[in-house]
C-alpha cells in the first residue's frame, strides 16, 4: 500500500526536456501515474468476477466441501429453471422502473428548485443533500420503523388498522418511498449539472417570443439537457437494479419483495452455496452489463466515456 | 483553509441573485411566495425521516411503540445504552478507521490517475476511462461471493483491509471523474511562471499547484468518505465480529432484549450517531459536494 504514495507525490512535476524526448517521457509518466489505480480496479473487479465464473461452473457448497467438482453449466440451468429467479427478476424490474420514474420526475422538480429558487438557495441545497449523504441502512430503518404498525407514525396518519408491512402492496409502497427519498437528491444533482448548461438567453428569447413556462421547459430545457438526463437515468437505473440495503433491512425479501441481489446474498452467505450463488452473481453482472449496453448504444454516445475527453 | 474558503464564497453568493425587473411589488411577492412554498416542500420531504429517527431515539422503551411522532416521555438513555455496549463502540471505531484509510488511499490513487488523464497525452486514455466507467457501473453484490471465498482463504475475512480494499476500489471511479474535472480547470501555466520567477520545481508545486488542487481533493475526499461510511453490502458480507464490523452492519444485528422484541431505541440512537458526521459534512461542504458531483456528472 505504501508504494502507491510514491507516484502520487512525484505526479505533478513533469520535467520539460527536448521535444521528442518529452512525448516519450510524458507517456512513461502517464503510465506510471495511471497504473496503480488501474491495477487496483482491474484486480479487485476482474479477478473476482472471473473467479465467480469459475465457481459457477462447479458444485461448490461450503457445507459439503468434499463434494466439489466441475459440473459445467448445470448451476445456470438450475437457476434459470427456478421460478424464484424469474420472480426476483420481476420484483427487481418493478422496483427499478417505478422508483426511477418517480425519482426522475421529483428529481427534475428538485433540480429546478435548486437551480432557480430566489429563496434560501443555500439552505435548500444543503438540506436536499441530506438524504443522499445519509447511511442507506439508516434511511431504511427510519422508513421501516415509520411504516411499521408497531412503532410508526405513518399507519396512524393514514388511519390504517392493519400493518402495511404485512402484505406485498404495502411493503412495495414503503420500499419504493424509501428508495425515492434516498435517491432523488442524487438524480437532482446529476440533472442540475445539465440545467446549468442551458443558456439563460435562450430561455429569455423564447419568453419574449411568447412561449409559456411549460413550452420553454419541454422545447428548450429538456432537449439541451438530454446528455445529463441519460447519464442520470443510466446511473440510477443500474443502481436501483442492484437494490439490496433497503430490502434487507425491511424484511430480507419476505412479502414477495426479494430482489436479485438479495437472492444472490442469501444463496451465497446463508445457504453457503458458492456454485449456485456465483451463477446468480454472473447472471446479475450480465443483466447489468446488458442494461448499460442498451442505454449507451440505444440512446446515443452521450453517456459514453469518450465524453470525458471531448468536453 | 478549505472551511474558510467555503464560508467566504458561500457568503459572497448569498446576496440576492436575481432581482425581478418588473418593478411590480405584487409580482415579486407572488414569486417569493411560490418559491417559499416549493422550498418548504423540499425541506419537509428531506427532513421528516431524519427528524423521525431522532424522535424515536429519544423515546423511552415503554413509549417506543406508541406510534407518536413526538415522544411523550423524553430520554437520553438509548444513547448511554449503546455506548455502554462493545458492539457499537467498536463498530464506530471500525467505521471511522476503515472509512478514513479508504478515503486517503482512494484519493491518492485517483489524484495521480486524474492528473495523467487531465494533463498528459498518452495512448489508451479512452481504455482507462472505459475501465473507470465499467467499475462505476459494476454490481458490487456480484463480488461478494468470490471475495468472501478469497478473503477466507488468505486471511482477510473480518479484517480492516478486507473492507478497505473493496471500498477503495469502488470509490476510485467517482474520485477519478471528479478530480480530473477539477484538474482540467487548474491554470497549470502558473507552475512554470513561478519557476521563471526563481522558485524551485518543488516550491512551485507546493506553493502554487497544491493550493489550487486542494479544493478538488477536499471535495473528492468528502464524497469518498460518504461512500465508504455508507456501505452495507460488503460490511455485512465480509465481516462477522467486532474486529471489523462497521456501524451499518452492527445496527442490523443489534440484539433485542428477547428474540421477539426489536431494539427500537438502540437502533434509532445508533442511526442518529452514524448520521451526525454526514449531516455535518453536508452542511459544511454543501457547495463543494454539489460542484463535485455536478462536475463529475458533466465531464464523466
């Protein structure tokens, strides 16, 4: 670990030499500077995911270590033919689609307030950040204990007699509210970045031409924000698809709310079945990669990493 | 230094930003009322769950389940209770230590990479950026199984490094995005100017570049700290005892008085304690966090 400090300290003194020499030196320096971060990222993600692929092709159950052996794709067959996998995919998609849609609408509203308010701008920005920064487990507990009939104020407020968390619909509502509360500020910040790029003169000109506030928003602001919108939706969709903390704290996937991540966790660490669990991991990884691919290819290169160099 | 700067610039911006040019007082009042309503809505929406968990933490065990938003009987005993148990105090120590070390390491690695990305010309820059984006979008739970397996084999299970390694890794993408966005804005010519004026390269770096780079580094450190402080997936999978268990994992395993009672007060009090640092960070560094995340988003 101490080795990494050295290139970091040496970083900002590229010596100026003769021009031809300089280009080569620059490359060597760049490689030295980028290498530590790149090696860490690749080692900590690529190695385990390859390991997961290998494990997923084996019968590897920590309870029966002597029974380990290579069994080809049968773990995948097992997972994909199990109704619980498809149910969990369905739960995950439901939660992702509903919460990201609500987050997008509320996040846009919040971004507009943060961008345009004439009142208490600093205060709004500070307070709105709190849900983003708060520990996810705390957010989940706060909402769970608020919804639960045993302890909460929400059933009382809504005049409910039964426990909303004792049936599927109520639990979904509570989980989605938690997700929306926690993640709307992040969505808003990503959208705010886009809003800041819309030139005020353009909006003024449209106003002079008689465009209503709604028309200005739909015809000018939104099209100009498209790259930011795509980035925000991509990040939030993938994040929502990995939902784990909130569901784990609420009920660990009871009441028909088990997500793919919860299934993955319980197969690995409760049932200690590394082979099956790794197959779920690899499938989740592929699903996430597929969503990212569809977003980036399907909606244009706006969200592609190349954007970083061109701007 | 950074705090001073934040408040200074914050104060400068606090002057009324846009004045309505209409001259009609009623028009302006109407807009002010409209914005006040919107602002109030945002504040209530953001704060109610936070206030609620604070209220719950101040209820006596007898009234914890009465469902009232405001406690009928107030007490601080939940706080003294959790600090009496080894579970919470060691978890707090683990959380602070692990988050700080991960933050320092991630910022060091990311600074050097971001410097190269922002300032140097080299082949493979886009490959690096693709790797960064890939890690940013990576489903962390997919790593839990292999890391659990590997950490048990090499003795990193339930240790600080066992969490620091994944935290540092998953903090790198955001750090690199944010830092390279900041580094691109630094007027690097100043470094040469200082050297022309007789400063040694080290002096030029320390007196000119470091102060200019500091705001970006502080911003990144705050964001990384929040990420590490908040993690739950790795914390609950890769630790099992007070040796390395962090607060989010510890809260989720708080034992009740019996198996059938939920320790509401303890959970709420621990939740409040672990929330205080992030709320302070947000209130002190709001401008930096907003600028860091928006810069990272636009450039990344």
